[in-house]
C-alpha cells in the first residue's frame, strides 16, 4: 500500500495539476492549532465541501511535524470508505499552506453537544456509540489504530441527525502484531498501557470508554488537576461503579463502561465485541 499512497500524495501535491483556483473559499467553519477549516465550493461541479488549511513550517505541540501529520491524514483518508469516517475529496498545496478538501459536516463536535447539554441521554448515546464502534471495527479489522479517539474528533453530519463522522487521522498508524511505543493522544484519554509506552488497537477502545463515560456523565473518569495527576488516576484510581452518579444509568450501560475501561488491555472489549454488547446491539423484535 505504501508505494501506491506515495504516488497518490505525489499526484495530489502537484501544484500544476491541482490549483487553489478550482475552489471558491467561504466562511470559517472552525479553527484549531493546525490552522483553519473553511467552507469551499468546487467552481465546476458546485459541490460544497470543507477545506482544512494548514500552514507549513510549523510543529505540533507534541513535536510531531505538521507536514508528516498532513501526509499521514491523506494516506489513510484517501483509502477509507465508511459512512462514519469523514470522506476525503482532494488535496493540494502552495508555497505556504496545505489544503485538504473534505466532506462538509454542519452539526458540530460531539464534545460541544455534550457540554451544551451537560450530558446525553442513554437512548441518544446508544445511537452515537453504535456508529463509533462501527467506525473503529472498520479500522481495526484493517489493522489501523486511530490513536486520537476523543469527543472533539467526532462531527455530526448535520444538526438534524445523529449521523456522526470520525475525523483527524494525523496520528493514525497501521500495525501488525507489534506494539507502538510513541506517546500520543490527549491526557484524559490515554490508556494505562500507553503510559507504559505500549500502544495497541485496544488503546482506542480505552479512549472510547473515556468518551462514553463523558457522554453519559458530563465529566471524565480521571480528572486530575494536571497531567501527572491524571496519569496517576488512570493507573491507580478505582471507579466506584455503585456510587450515586451512576444510579440513573442502566445495568447494561455500566457494564459496557466497565468492559471498555478495563486496565488489562487483553481483557478489554474489542471493537467487534463492543458492537455486540447488549447496551448498543439493536434488539430484535
């Protein structure tokens, strides 16, 4: 796959073939440490997309080169085909910036939806989590680890549906049987094994557990005042599942959380097993 991807990137990065003038840039849809996301319209087809604009010659706060992350995102998104993964459309660059053309999502981040509502109902969460598990099962069945699963990296397709899309593949990796040792991801979402410099597909599942916990309670399971304290809680804090804060949750929901936030990665649910857990598996009438 590597040679084909390199050729693809080379093709898309040829400025003579892909001109910025093919697109009309519109309103700002979002901003981040990477740059800005704007609405854009293909002048010929009139189709509306989102363009992720990334400035060159900058480094990520975790010392990952921006250019490496951009090419990594293209490498994976260009070969993805799943309804719950953001669709890649085009790529080009100029002297100062990279431009990634993506499917436009208008419903906002899952993170802000949770913050706005303080937490989500179980019925609402089930619809969302089922889609997320489908996306993860798709990735993991292809030996791809996302490595940055968090509520900020899921967008709703529009405001009137719960259709959700996984974004940001800048840190994704393909693995076989070996462990990855590079530390990455957001502090609240890092798994115990990642702290020990060992990263597997199961680490995405731990992050899913943190995210589902956040969706259902409005807070993170490990909320230290700083990163070292968060890390200490991840390794040592035992969650009291019988406490009052979980009293409104169903037995199935609590069981699902327990099995995602299992410290032993070998005992943790896989994406496939999560999909078939009673909490999110559609009930047959």
